[in-house]
C-alpha cells in the first residue's frame, strides 16, 4: 500500500510539473506572438512622409504608444508639427470616469492644445479643421460596439469628409476580434454607444471597422472620408493579444477586457459590474437578490465617481478566475440573474439603458415575456449572418 501511495504521489507530482510546463509554454508562446505583432503606429516609415510639412491633428489617448514613448512625443521628436490633440472619453491621459465630460486644456508637457471630443461636442468643428491638414487616429479599441472610442473615430472621419481633409488610422489588434456575436443594432436605437448596424462583438480591428464605415456609407450624408489605414504586421484574428496598457479606468486587466462584451449588458440593470471596486468587470452582484456568496461594496474612487449602488453591500459572483469561451458572448450569467431576480419588473433600469447597449428593445421585451435564452439567441442569427457576409469585404487579416 505504501508503494502504491508513493507511486500515486510521484504521478501527481509529474502531472503537476507537466501542467505547469505546458502553462508556462503557452504563456511564452503568447508573449512571442504579441512581441512579433507590429502595430500601425510602430511602422513609422509608412506614415511619416504623409505628415511631414503638414499641420497635424491627433485623436489619441494614453494607449497611443510607440514602444515606451507616446506617439505624440515620438512624432514631435521627428519634427512633425502637431497643432491639436483631440481627446476622447476618459481624456488624453485616460484617467477620467466613464461618462465624465472632458474639458479642453493645454498639455503641460508639450504645450499643445488638447481639445475634448467628449464635452461640448463629439466631432471636430469646421473652425478646428481649418487649422489642420490631416488627422491621425491611434487609440486601442476592444472590439465592442458600445465602447465609445469607435464613435469618436467615426465623428473624426465625418469631420475630415466635411472639410475634405485626409485621415490616417493606425491599426491595433482587437483582443476580442476572434468572434462575432450579439444582437445587431437597430438604427432606431442609434446613440453614442452604438452608431451603426453591427453586433456587440463585431470581429474587426479598428482599422477594418473604419473601412466598413467608409464603404457602407455610414458617415453623415453618406459622404466618404479620404481614409488611409496603416495595417498591422504578423496579426490574424486568431492571434491572442494581451493589451500592454489598460484601455480605460474600468478595464484594468485582460480578464476584464475579455468579460466586458458579455457583462456590459448588466449596466442597464440593477446589477453592479464592480465599478467602484478593484475588480471592475470581473465581479457581478446586487443588494436586491442574493445571487451568490461573494460580497462587495462599490465606493467612490478615481475612475469611478459615484458608481452604481455606491455604499451598498452586493451579493454575487467573483469571475476573476473564470474561464472565458472563445467562440461567443458568455451570457449565461445575464440570463441566470434575470431569471433569479426577486422582482423581474424592476430588474432593468427605468431609463431602458439596456436597449441602447443591446442596440434593440427586443432583448428586454423577450426576457420579460419569458422567451428562452436559446430562442433569444436564435432570433439574432439572420442579422448576424448578413453582417458576417458584409464583414468579409473589409477584412485586412485572416
């Protein structure tokens, strides 16, 4: 019996060492893949000639990096004249709270005027465009329709189309670019968190999406922008990509980035997604229904001013270590929480914000009518199939 136990122990040790080695190898392989990817911004030789001698406007934030340097600093060091920095939601430094209006100011480091595109206006004005020859867009996206940086890009494209000025998009990988899923937006629910008839997870890089916006005539007045996309190198839509910099205050790590497309539906409900904690978009819970054993209390903090359910003890789940499927949205938590809600009629917020996030009122109405999750998903399929056909025209990568 003692010999058997020793053999079992040795076998378990070998299995543990093997698993650890496989995990380390997978991590190493992923690191090599990320290291081999060249972003559009990295390939300065492809776009510097188009900026030399020009008055340049930059739509950038804290993710706009070339190695360890900010793109603005890199371009100025090469003699490029940057007249204006246009700042999206969260600001140029990426530290403002979601939804917080951004004011215009001067960058203390460079002295360049920072003009907010998340304050009085979402689109560069004709007067602002008069002082520019070209706009460069370089912001890390996460491939989700309600992430507002893609709306900022579209409004910048419109401003360029109106002023007959060119726009250069420096492409970056989509960490959620390996699948397409979710309801396709109904134009009746168009808003800043969804401008176009695309699904929640649209499976395009931001450069590919710019091509689709242009090609499908989605700019105001069906105008076309003089668009150049500087493509990625060594990237496909199956390439795993861990973002080197958190893209916004409430997506602090890769787990949050991957859960975000699935959990953001909760933002239209009485369930917290962890804003005001240190596990944003990695925990879910509510004070109104005891959804699970994990507890947390949202508090006011930088990047999460006046978070939903502030100061209230929430009961739910910790998803920081949950495995995330690679083939679609993980909506089992959303459907389960609705079905277990102590008051289903009050599960959705009174402002029906869920409709803007979903891009349709059908998800809310179907759930309230008792339609099964399988039938809800099936109802999305015709529009998804049509979108996938359209998407193929704009793919720059496998």
